[in-house]
C-alpha cells in the first residue's frame, strides 16, 4: 500500500509548490500557460484555441480527462501543448476569472471544455462564453434550470453521469460484504457538486433494503485524499470497532481512507469507491477495494473538447441537434473483484482508440431531471 502514502505525499508537495508559486506571482503563468506564451509554447492552431478548465492535474481522474483532451488535440495534427490548461484548484472564482481572461484575449476564437467546479458557477461561465461569441461544452456541474439550447449554438453541450444507480450498486456490494449488518460511514465530495449529491442518494437508496446496516456518519471530504484521511481518522476515533464498512464517493478519497485504516492496523475493512482510476482498479484486483465505478474520463475529456471545437469550427450546428445531443449522460461501468483483471487489460493498460467526431458514440441518453 506504499503507493497510497506516496500519492498523499505528492499531493502535499504539489500544493506547497503551487502556494509558493502563487506567493511569488508565478502560479498564473504555470496554470494558464496558454495565456502567456513563452519560447516553449507551440504555434497556435489555425482554428479555434482549445482549452480545458478543470480542478487538478495531480488527481488521477482529472489527469485522465486532460489526457483525453490531449489525444483529441493530437488527432488534429497539433502537439499536446496546443491545449490550454486552466487549472482552478477547486476555486470557482479562479475558474471564472481564468476563463474571462482567456476570452478577453482570444474573443470568439475559443473552444472551451469546462468542469465549472460547482453547480452555481456554470451559469456565469456560460454567459461569459456566450457574450464573447465563443463555444463551450461542460461536464458534471450545472443547475437543472440551465440548458444549452437556451444559448443557441454557443453553449454546445453538457455531459454528466447518472450516479445514483451505480452508487447504489457499490453500496450493495459493500453491505453484502458486511454480512448485511453493522455500522457504515460515507465520505462525500463537495456538497454543491452534482456527483456528490447523486452518489450520496444512491448510497441512501441501498440502505433502505438493509435494515440491519446502521448509518453512523456522513461527512464531506471534498474529493481530497488528505482530507479523507483526516475524516476517516476522526471516524475511527469516534466510532472505533462499530465501523464495519466504508462507502467513498471517489477513489481519491478511498486512498486516504485506506491509509487511515492501515495506520490503525486495519487491513480487512470493506471499502468501495467511485471513478475507476488506475490505482483504484489495481486495488480492486487485490481486494483492497471491493468495487469502483468507471466513467471513462479519457473519452469524456476528448469528446467534450471535440464537441466545443467542431461546433466552433462550423462542422456541425448545435442548435440543429436534438436535445439528447445537447444534454446527455456519459457511460458507467461497475468494476468488482470478479472482473477487475479483464477490465484493467481493456481500459487501464491501454487507452482504446476513439473516433473523436463520433460525438455521442458512448452517450447513454438525455439527462432526466426530478
């Protein structure tokens, strides 16, 4: 389990570096390299500038998202450095500010892929893009009353994942491993994030079918490994041996949980998670995590950038597309100890080849509300 400890240490070092860079006025240059060209900056593409706005490249999930974005950029015959990275480090204010700076520089010549960081931030991002005449595709976070078709062509699409059902599946795997009884704790993501809300809802749905499972605590750990480590340590102090299983809303939080358990000499606590990151799938093959859910972030990262780019390039007209092409669910796959080895060989050891113009190849239908 040493890689988990190494992962936590790397997060700490990366954050310290960013804080130091910020203190010396250097952070913006590194995080938004596309806004400040230097000698190493690749030549700009002839078409729209392509940018990805996201939370954290040190997180395996977001690394996979941006890797997919890089693969799409390379499919255009451009170097990876042609993709402008806007890293917000979990700050909605920084997310919006970086995007506004990008639009101020390039105006309508921007094709933007965005995770708005939280639901309320999506509207000002979309409105800024629309005002500039640029194009944006979003993932994960937006409010239910905000729709791409209300902005003509400039809000191209929104993709999220239907997390309630898969999260319920992981909870059932956990509860069965617990023998259908005992205390359980849930570590959630940022409270205003769509996936955090849905994954908690799925967990609660599963509880209804297991009357002998006792919910001890629910606490947000903000998708963060170190915070999850601290939260789990607190749970162990408070509830001790009453905890018989742990439900995590993301793989990265599960890493912190497992390290907290290991520090207490607990090696066999049932744990489930979500996202299907490479490290988590490896832990599933070893039985250290019982189940995770793969959302194919590599494909999501590439196709979100592709949708924005080809709309901005005039290859297709978003307003001519049906609603199920403007708001749609991405794919999910439950990964358990039974199939983790085969899954790893197919999706982790190598990335499948995707047709980045086949925009809705893996889409799972129009988003449903209520």
